[in-house]
C-alpha cells in the first residue's frame, strides 16, 4: 500500500504516493514523490510529445554513434572475442534449423545471377566486376539470414561463385 502523503513517501524513500484525490485533470492515479506530478498526466504528456516529435528520441543516439564510432567498434570486437564460441554455436544452430530455406534462397539467387552473367557476356562486359558483385550480394543474403560466420568466408574465398551458390 502506498503512503497517502508526499512527506511520508519521502521519509520511506518511495518513488510514488497516492492521496486518493483526483489531480486537476480528474485522474485518480499515483503521484511522483519528487515533484507531486500525476503519473497519468505525465504519461499523456510523454505520449503527445512522442507524436509531435517522432524522430527526436533517436537524434541523441545517432549523434552519439557518429561521435563514438571507434569505441563502439572496440566494444563489439571485445564482445565477439569473449563470446566467439557461443556466437558460432548459435549461428550453426540457426543454419541447421533453416537449412532448407537458406539453400532455396541461394539456389534461386544463383539462377538469377546466371541469367545476368549471360546478359553481361552478350554485351561484351567483363565478368570480373560481375563476380565481385555476386560475391558481395551472396554475402549480404547470408548475413540477412543471420549467418554472418563461416559461410561468408567460404563465399569470399571461392573462385567460382556459381558453384558455391548452387552446390
């Protein structure tokens, strides 16, 4: 049970109290000990501010990330180094659980790329740029599937990308 006065809530160190009386807007909600604001009024104000400023909450994090890129990358590297075995295990389990879907996507992607290669050859274009684009695209597909591990390395090192994707 919450205290009925702000003084009592302060004495007990509680964040809220309830007087049993409505606020000036008619809410019978708890009040905050630090400033006596009605919790329901505060919730409504925050919701309205969020509707009026949909991007503002994200601006701080965008600015922080932009100015602390090196620290963020270092933290990610440390986490990955500390949890590498578990990450590999999770990725392998995901691959086993979604193996058919991954192979089907890779196969359909390989068929689309073969037709693009034929088009590039007919136009007299170079396959070197096309192979590089295919490798990058295949890596993106695998990463989207949540497999940012050994499969991407295999794709990056394979010379014949079509064999890797179709095999």
